[in-house]
C-alpha cells in the first residue's frame, strides 16, 4: 500500500487549491462536502491542511470537519496513483465473478484494495454498486464506466495505464 | 434532411462501447445522418443498441460494435436495411411490447437534454395542470393515484405530501433521494440520464403541491454521467421557466440545488441523507420528528425517491384514477423493474404490479447468462431476501413479497446461478453492514461485525447448533433494536440464506468446486 504524500506538508500550490475551493464554495449551505469534492477534484485527495482552513471558513470545529472528511469513503487523505480504478464488489457483480478480478489484481498486478501499483500508475478501490448491474462485472476507471470486464481486458488495461505517464488527475 | 440515427448516451450503453460506435457511425455516414444520443431502451444485453428512423418507424440493430459499423453501412443501415444484427422495429420487439411504460415512456426515444423534444413528447403537461390547481388538490390527485414511495419503504406518497402541506414552518423543502445504492438497481440512473426533465418536473409539481420553494437533489457520486446530464437539464429547465423564480408564470418560486454524495450507502436512508445534505456526517436521525415535520434544515420536507417523483408528472397529466387503474391490491401503478446479475437478458422493464417474479426472470430475463440453472434471486437490494425457486411464483406486489418473507425495495432483482455459495453471500451481507453502518446504534455497528464472526464459525463447523442459535438471536436483536433499515434489514438476506440453503453452511456439504464469486 502506498503511503506517498501521507506525511508530506502541502505544497504552496496545494494550499492555493484548497483556498480556491473554500473561496468558491464557503457561502453555500452545508458547504463541507462540496468543498471536499472540489479539493479532491483538483488534487486527487484532501491534504490535512484543509481541515483547519475549512473549519475557520465555515465556523465549525476542527473535529467536525475531520469527522466529515473521514466518514465518507470517497474522500482520500493521501495522493492516489495517476489513475483510479473503482471495482464494484456488490451482489450483482459478485454473481458475475467480480471477485476473480479482485484476485487477479492482487496476484498478477500486486495491488490490493486501497493500494497503488508500484509504478504509481493505478490506485484500486472497492465500490458498492455503479448501477451497471445488467452488464456486470462493472468498474469505474477515472469516472469512465466499463461493463462486462474480463480478466483479459483488465490485464490489458493495467498494462496500458502502466505505460501511460498520467493525465488523469 | 438527413436520417436520424440513435446511439444511446446512457452510461451502461457507453460502458460497452456506445461512444466509439457513435463516432464510427458519424465518420462513416457523414452528412447522410444526424447522430442522436438518446437514453437506453432498457434492453441492456443488446447495447449498444443503434436505431434508425425510417418511414416504417424506428429500426433497431444490436449489439453493435465498432467492427460492425462498416458492414451495417454497406447493408443500407440508413434505410433500415437487412443485416444479421437487425432486430426489427423497436416498438414491435416482444421485450418492449410486453411493458406498460408510463414513467419510462420517453426514455430511449428522445434526446434526454433536448427540452423541445421533451415538450413534444408530452412533457410539462402535468406541471401546466398543477400551476392551475390549488396545492391541496394536487396532493389529493396523488393520494388518489395510490402512488407509494419507490425508494423501498413503500409509504403512500400523497399522505406524506399532505403532512408536509399541513405542517407549520417556512420554507419547506423537497429532497430528492438519488442515492440509488442498492446493488441490482439502476432505474433512477436511467431516468436521470435518459429523461432528466421528468424528474425535475416531478419535483416542481411536488413543490407546488406542498408549498416548497426549493428542491435538493442528493445524487450519488458513483453516477458521474448523471451529474453532467442533470446539470445541463437544470440549467435549461431554468431558462424555460419550468423551475426558478416564477414557475410557468405562476409567480411561485421553485429552485433546484444539486448535491453530490460521497460513497456512503447509508446516506440513502432519508435522515442520513438530510444530514449529508447539511454538510455533516451521514448519521441516521432518531425519528420522530419525521422529516415531514422537521427535515432539511429543520423545516418540513418531502423526501421522495427519484422513481416516486418521476411518476408524478404522468399522474397529474392523466389523473390519479388512471394511474390507480394499473396494478393490484394496494400496489397501484407500474414499477420499473431492474433485472441484474447473472442474467441472459438484463435490463429495465416497466410493468404493472402483479406480474410474477418468474415471468420477469424467465420470460423477460431468459434465465442465467452462464446458462446454468438459477439457484436464487435477491429481490430489493442488499437488504432484501434471497428467494429459492419455490418462491418464484410470488407476485410483484409490496404485500405479496412481504408475505413471502422478502421485500420489494427499489425493484431490483439479482440472479445467481447454481455455483453461488450462500454462506458466503450471508457473510457478505453482514460484512457490507459493518462497512456501511453509520455507527449510531449498537445492534448495527457491533452486531454486523459479530455476525461475520459467527457465520465464519458456523461454516467451519464449530459448535454448529449453538452458533446457529446465536446467529438467529443476533439477527433478532438487529431487527428489533436497530435505528434504521440498515441494521434492521441486514438479517433478511442472512436468515433467508440460512433458511433456504442450510447445506451451504455445513462444511461437509458447502460448495467447494466452481463458485461464481471466487
């Protein structure tokens, strides 16, 4: 499992991104989720420095803001790989063998759930239903939905992303 | 005028190559054709389903891949020419003919974001009627329709609306639950991607009915395509005056706010959803007070599912009695059913209540995708029961399914073949509850983890009798003492699996060979 950026201090660019999200959205009612989404869209994750700044802007306690950040599965607190693959593990996809894809990722590509491939190209996360249950197994690759995924296509995808030097985040 | 060729932009269709097919067709046909990106007809095993508008109606071809495009064009696709992928006129396909599409009438027919087309195909008729009616009369029309909440609980929509109309407090809100988290369901997604104005119109009518001035949509983050389409539709609906400060010139305000969830299943529970909309952790609220009295921002709020709201424009346009003429018993109208999992012909069918589960999975679904026998189906999402083949003649009906030990939920049916390991599915139900529990109440938070452990011990054969009794006791506690349906209904899949498939829980008879999930 990658721990890249977990202890890192946010860069000036990252701090600017956090501040721009706050400035854009702080006036909205119930602004915490929209701000976290906006930061993550820009940076791929929410740096810890965001907590103090959001708390101050929304007049909330740091505990409240931290609580929201850590409650939701979507929000990452460390940088992901260049691409993110969300693999559905819910019932309909299980009925079509999604667990074989999960095993394949671990055994062939050395990446477990919530982990990142060694070359930093791909982070893999579980997801519980993508609404593509008639064309299972389904995955979401950088917000692009794919259906009827086979192990062969998965191998090709991981291979292709490994050779790609980014652009998704 | 060039021929109109339809290639869906529904994300399921795109997930198997619709974008690439649309591009290839555009390139091959050039000015001879206008490519329209419609919603999906719901025949998802035939996606990408390409249709051509001809004098003889729309002709369907599918499933089309990029490699088929040159051959199709050579075969005279634009004139509805013969080809091995030609399915015939779409409207005459048996799958389409056997349905009664009230809510899904336009889905797959029109360009989802084309507002003119929405009106040409019968849209906004319901809203026009509603602006001329007294709020109480709109509510009573929906009461008369017998429409029940399609999110899972099945509470009569009109009664809920009446409560909000009569509740003191301003402003009032509509909260649209678009957090369609149940595995095996995608009808909300197909409406949002295939006919978004329908949902917005339904929300606006609901707003007029109860005196709400704002509608908040809570859309799950797992639906990025629906987000893009809804953003466009909201903007255009505002330009048309269908929503905004002056709905259809009535002087009444109804504004719509779109919010995105963040991957929490329990936020589909109405009070957790309200917390999340308010920017907090998605923790379930104690009821009472009901959201109808103290909902979003503590104000009277109608919380309805996408399907419920999407049924409303038809009811206003045609009358509550016309809607109630469909269906059986206390289950009035139609239900968009989603056929999913290991199924040969998966997709969405809108049928009146009363049809049997067997008709759905065999006649529409055609059995399993793997070609093996069906062992079980799970109806109603992850909190629904696993039913054995002996129960397949149960009618699709809220009460009949409850009597059969199950629940209708959001109308999803997930099919499993005979390789499924039911002890594993029962364990997964507990595991899922442990992952997704909001943590507020102990039976759900702790019980789910204990449930996983007890099932593991049963499967290993440790003190079997004692541990089965313990599991039943734990399930009873979760059912009786949980705060919401998450903990309260997780026992349903667990106990139904144990009841109907006890052999899978014994080490000597548990499935060991092929397993579809390992």
